[in-house]
C-alpha cells in the first residue's frame, strides 16, 4: 500500500523540520 510510504515520508520530513529548528535557521543550510 502507498499509504505506508506516504506516512514514512511525512515522518522523515517532520524529523528534518525539527532538526532544522534546533539549529539557528539558515536557508543556505537547507539548500546544502
């Protein structure tokens, strides 16, 4: 089922956003 992959993708994005919040936010870091 595709739903499982979508849920995993959402979790990965959420963790990425949380890790970015921990650092001083910088667009260059996100691009790189």
